[in-house]
């Protein structure tokens, strides 16, 4: 075989080129691991920033009322809302009865997924915001067990899924109906309901109601949590529609539900979560 | 030892010159020879012939770049030896390199009255227009006959990247040589 001329020709290239090629240093290898780790870290930072800045992206699935703004906004939807299940298995109650509820809002509100922005009735005849919530209902649906040991229980829990329900322990009669701002009954109805234990929760703390009769703002298919306001509600704090707020400025709840802190105002506020579908 | 001092030893006909050359460039020379011949004994002989060649060339020659001067001698001796040797003893890798280069400028397409030195200068001019890593990869492949794998390791490139670099450089060199009128 004869060596091609170009092979010999390359033997005549400049000495500097040969020098440069022999002295070429290793290029620092790009570390793929560092590259991808940096990318992942950046992504995590973005997620965290987004979570802080836009909490609605990371909501717990609780149903929130429509955001309203301006004065005397009226929500007028004939369609009823359906309960939704959140991450911890609890389900929020259907939203407000949109045929009859009027929301009087002093200032525009924003709705956050973790904040369960809700509306509430006032016991006073004057309209005022309740516990940091700017929206106030002029009418709300209430119910309570008519008599027996559960008659003192209040309705401040979420609607929970059936897998958290234990055995049936009682049949009760429930008084229900709509109240106005002045705490006057606008309508009343008597409904039959079954009382069920909640798994891992003492009946002295909370139980679930399943209605046999369909109410104006209650279904016969969901389990509604009612709680004993005298009990330590820590075991059922996850079932509260919204964590309790300190009664006084400066108090810290720190995730703990302090006994006897269930003010009437609180009860009223969350009562409005339990309205018809 | 500094290259200029080694050259002075050659001029003084001091046989320490060969010893110093061996110490400084023996390994490099052996690598070039082995890349071409793929045989240890043949490579060793070529390297020894290189020392003799350098001894005979200096003086009167006083190379500006002693390293490339030694490498050129080794390369030329190894290629001559490769021609002389039987085909089955040749390195498959160097054959691939040679075949790739032949595709750039086949012998039959050389323009008349163009010498290898002229082509070498044109190739140098072309390589100076290329990026440093492209240039160095090309020289490592076609001057030193390093394998693709060795080049990839040396430059921390993937083998496919090295192949691609060489492919595009060869094509560009071919276009350049046609443009310069040395390939017909």
C-alpha cells in the first residue's frame, strides 16, 4: 500500500499546530450530576416561591365560596354545589344556598385554597365581618340535634367520606332551617338522622350525622360532622372546616384547638358551610 | 532539559543529546509510531531510527520547534515502515484514518505541480481558521493517528462527538482545497 499524498502532506503542517495539539489540556468534563441537581433545585425553589405567592395552586381541595367584590353582591345560581373531597379524606359541605343567600361585602375579598374563604351570618342585626372574613351572609342554614346527648353538639366540621365512618350508634331528630342576621328562624324543618361514630374519634368529641330525610340544605348521602364544643377538639382538628383563630389578638393557637375556645361566633361562621346542594 | 540545550548538545556532537531526547520525547515518539504500526517492536525500531535521524539532521539543521521536528521524523519513518510492512500487520485504526484522509484529497485529484509541502501549508492555513478544539482533534487524529477513543478521553468528548467533529472538518477541508484549486 502506498501512503496517500495527503497523509504525507499533513506531515508538513505548522509546528505550532502540532505543539498546540500535544499540549492541549483536558477539557473539564461537564458534571451532568451537578447540572441536573441544579436544575432540580431551581425547580424546587420555583415551586416553593409559587406556593407562597399563589396559595390557590396548592389548595387542600376545600370548597370555597365564589369570590365576591363590591357591595351587595348577590350570588344567583340555581345549580347546587356538590361536596368535594380533599387531601385528608374530608369533604367540604356543599356551598351556600345560592338561591337565597345574599352576600354583603364591605370590601373586595380574595379566596385562598387553604383559607376556605367563607361567609357567615351575624348574630347582630348590623352587618360586620366575622373573624377576618370580609364576606357576611344575611341568611344561613342551621341545624342541631333536637334532644339527647348530642343536642349540645355544634356543626363546625366538614363532610367526611364513608371510609372514616364507624358504626351507627343512635337515631335522632334534627331541627333545621334558615336564620337571618337577627338570628330569627325564617324556615324550620324537622329531619330524621342517624348518628355514626367516626373512626378513632370518641363520640364524646365528635360524631357524624347522616340524614334520612333530605333537608333544604342537607343531603341524605353525606356524613356531617358535629362536635362537642366542651371537648378537646384536637383529635378532630383536621375535620374543622378551618382552624380556630385566636379569640384575642396575640394569642397563638399553634395548631392546637384549645378547649372552650369555640365561640358562638365561630359556630355561626361555619354553620354557613352546611347549606344545601 | 530545555529544547535549546538539547539542540546545543547535538551541535556539540554530545551523545547525551540522544539520551535527553529520549527522556523528553521518547514516550511521545513511541506513541506516534505505535499508532501507525500497532506493533511494539516495530515502533521501538522506528523510535530508535528517529534518534539516528535527529542526530544526522542536527547539525546543520537548527529546528525552531524541536518537539514537532522529532515528531515529524518519527511519523515519516513510521509511515514509510507501514508501506514496507505487509497489510495484515497494519493497524486497522490507522487504516481507517488514512482512508478518511484519502477521501478529502485523493492522489488522482491532486492538481499538477502542487507539492506535499504546499498542501501542508494550505491545511495549516485552514486549521488556523478552525476552533482550537476542532483543530486539535483533527491533528490528533490525522497527524498523531490517535484513536477516536483516546481523543474522546483526552478532550472529555463523547466518541460520537469526536467522529462528528472530524467528519465536518474533513468536509470543510475538502471544500477549502477545491476552492484553493489544489484539488481538481
